[in-house]
C-alpha cells in the first residue's frame, strides 16, 4: 500500500488542530491508525482511478493537486466514521460531508482527466471503452445504434424479439 496521495496536514486541519492534538495526547490517534486510514483512502482512490487508468500506472507518481484533498477527506471520513454516529448509525451528516466532497471531487477528476499525467507529462488515460463493431455506439441495452441512429426495430428491442433471436441461434 502507499501513502502518497494525501497531504501532511490535510487530515489534521479537517479535524481542527485542537481536536487532532487532543486525540494524539489521549492516544486515540496513533501513527498506525493514521497509516491505516490513509492506505484505505488511497486504495479507494486507486479503485476509482482504475476506471480510466491502467492499473500498472497506479499508484500515480505525479499527483494532481485535487487528489490530495480527496485523500485527506476520505481519510477523515474513515476515521470519524469510527468515532461519531447519530441515532441512525449509518448516517452522520457532518461526517458524511467529507465522503461526499471527496467523491464529488474524484468524479470530477475522472470525468476531466487532463491533469492525470505521468512524470513526463503524458496523459495516462487508457481505459476508454469502445465498441468492437465499427460505427456502432458502445451502449448496453436492447436497442442498437450505429453512428447515432437506431438500427433495431421495436420488435427486436422487445423481450420477444430477443428470445426469438436467441432461439434461432440454436436452430
């Protein structure tokens, strides 16, 4: 596992310096705990990044600035989730805000991946899923399109049409 995505003080500032110092003094927060939650956050980030980047390029060596905050926020969420619960144990709005902000920023980064580059500045995006049939749009469903135009009939798009096509293959 790696600890490269977060910042030195991001987690501390998310908790507030006073609370962070208190947790350290009371031994509620140790370097092992910090490492555990940082690794968990970075593993989740790598999982998301693997949607658009080949896993051989992970973890990233050149880290976009936005990714630091994502790691800090995820780490803060994981830590606080173990400490704070409301009446509904699955939801604590202020704790969940760290998670929601992290995911929103991570999704934005993945949707606009120009800043994800290697040490030479080359873009690392490789997982652009394409359709293997020339001109066909990579859409998964019962209808098929080619160059943006529907090429199936209503019957072919129905379950009856698909069942008949499937049964005809066995003949």
